């Protein structure tokens, strides 16, 4: 029997098969989880559909209280969750603890929200109000880079507003999602929260099923396109948070030490497997030498190792496929630029890539043009500040970007020309449940977080009263 069960219709279940889960620090399985068949997924959809009206009929305060209890349960189990997160995902324990704590923070944030009716006209002729109602069954499909947090920040707004929720975890990181399912079992009515695992084969059951009203998807752009295509058959509501290739632009007057420290903090967090990581850094030629030296000395301090070992700052890549892909970016680093820190894949078990810094590289290298999702940062020199904005924008992606300068007005002027959903100034990657988060271009569709993000889990119904 698998060590971890799925939550379907209020019961922990073994499903139809088992899936081994590999610890990326060793390359060996460390546990097994229950896995769903198509019939299990259909059962979850039916249960979620049947339970949803009763949940929506409950007072908002009851749904808010249930979410608060889930956040408390996560806090109470934080040590176990964080350790397990390291074992399934690979990140350093400190980052796993932060992800666990952040999951509770996001849930509590949503638990304190509501969507009150909004009056849009109120005069002698009409009284018109917009009301927010639940959509029905919401599916959350999540990736493997933040397997605990991303599911939690989809679950919370969905159930807050009276929807039921089906969470399909990524097959290589299903364990912490199932642990959340177990906690949710004792908090929510049967069918309101369901947590399932597949082998990358059941996403399409959710995205094409007529009884699923909305898909909240986080993952790669190619899969996002497939989700959108499948969802078209029943015109589902969609939120797509997809890939990115965030550029940072360092202006000549940037603070070198501060920029180096923060840029490295963003680019190498979670071994570079962050949608909103800094993925290419453009540095003005007047400070290029100094900046490369400062960055290299920061990167040299990043200890690579098992996330459970004390002192580890960068863990392994999450899975074998991503590891193989990262090696092709290492080849590009050596072929197209000059490696000044790291530069090797570590042999002997585990998916380890040394934190790597590459200079004297340019646009046209796959390391610069593609989303590398690995701890390898290219640093590119530029001469013309007007030209560099076009280079930053010359990507199909538009998730985030950053500008680094001691002159904030100048930085804002550059930031306003970057084609992305977020632009940070003198930092990169900061996000939170109150900050609207969205991708421009092929980085996504719709918004998560903030009031706008919340409304995407609701159907807006306008009730228009004639006073004549
Ligand atoms: P992925 O697209 O391969 O998988 C994401 C999820 O989709 C998994 O649960 C997978 O099982 C499921 N899936 C696969 N095929 C499907 C289909 N046909 N229909 C429905 N679901 C399907 O992504 P990944 O490799 O797990 O994650 C890495 C990617 O996610 C990167 O591109 C990264 O930038 C992106 N990401 C984006 C954000 C963001 O908020 N924009 C956050 C984290 C990760």
C-alpha cells in the first residue's frame, strides 16, 4: 500500500495504482503515493459537483473559518511538511520552511477576504449591482517547483468563494499536496477539497470535462496552450500562469554590491527553478567588469548540496528530465560564453548542477533566449540603454523583469517600457497575495492574487432593477 493517499469525496483513498517518488538529491525513490485512474478523477469531479451547492450556501464566515483552520493545521505540521518538501523537491530546508510558512500566510490572507456586491448605478432610473457568485468546480493544476505553495494559493480563493476544488499535483512532487489533502479531510465537507495524483495523464480529463467550470493552471507555456485548447470545448474560465525569461537591466549608476547580492538571490533561489527568477542580466559596459566580479564572488559562496544538509544554499534540480535539459544549457554556457563560476554537472547520483555564472555571452545563445530553469545565469554587456530595452523585450515571454539603478525616476522610466506583468526596481521575484500577478504575452492569461485575482474565481452577475 502506498505511504500517502489521495483525498476524493472526503475519504483517503489508494486509487488505482502507486507511484514512486524520487528524492532528487539521491536520484532514488524515497516513498510511494497513491495514483489516480481516469475513473478516480471522474469520481472526484462528480463528488465536487455534488458537494458544491451546499458549501456555497454556507455563510461566508464558515468558509473563512475553515480556511483559517487549514492554515493553523499547516503551521502545526510545518516541520514535517518542510522536511518532506525538501525530500520530494530538493530545495534547501530553509527555503522549504519559508514555502510552508508562506502557504499558511496566503491561505490566511484569502480567508480574510470577501467579494461584496458592487453598486454600479444608483439613481431614479436604475439600481444596478454586480454580485459575485461561485463558478462551481474549480481545478488547480500545479507544477513541481513550488508544489506546496502553488496548490494552496489556488485552493484558498476557490473554496472561500463557495467553489469546490480539485487539486492535481505534478507527478514528481505529489507528497506535500497529499499531506495537505489529509489535513483538509478533517476540515472541509466531503467533496469540497480533493487532491489527486496522476502520471502526467489526467490533466486533460479536467480541462475537457463539462462539469469543471474553471482551470487555474501553473506550468509551462506549451502545456498552457494545450490546456487552453481543451478548455475551449466548454468555454471554461482560465487562469494560466506560465513560463518566463525575466531580464534584468543594470543601469550605469547601479549599486554594484547590492545588485550583485540581490540578483544572485533571485537567479539561484530554488536552483533557478522559479517562473519569476532573474534569468538573464544585461549590464552596462561601463560597469561590466566590476559587476561580473561581484556576481562571481556571490555565486562562489552558494554551497551546493542536499537540501537537508546544513549550509546548503542550492539544491539539486527537481527531476531527471530537468537535469538533462540543464546540462544542455551548461554546454551552451561553455560554447557561447566564458564561465566564471561553477560550470559542471556533479556526477554520482542526484541531479546537481553547480551554481554557474557566464559572461561574454550574447543574445542568440539558447542560454539567453530560452527559459533555462536551472542555476545558470548569463550576464550580457550592453552599450546603448535604448537598445537594451528592445533586447529585454525580444522574448515571447513577459512574466517579470527588473531595473537596477540608484536613480529611481530613471529606473521607473525604463521599467515602464518593459513588456511584462511585473517589473521590480532594485530587487527581483518579490510577490504576495495582495499583489496582482499576471504574465504578459505568452507568460499567461488572467491574474492571480489581489482583488482581481479573487474575482477570477467568481461569476460576476449584474442585477439591474428598473425604478421607473
Ligand atoms: P508542466 O507544464 O510540464 O506541468 C504542469 C502541470 O500540468 C503538471 O501538473 C502536469 O502534470 C500537468 N499537465 C501536463 N500535461 C497536461 C495537459 N495536457 N493538460 C493539463 N495538465 C497537464 O510544467 P512543469 O515542468 O511542471 O513546471 C515548470 C514550468 O512551470 C516552467 O515553465 C515555469 O516557468 C512554469 N511556472 C510558472 C509559474 C507562474 O506563476 N507563471 C510558477 C511556477 C512555474
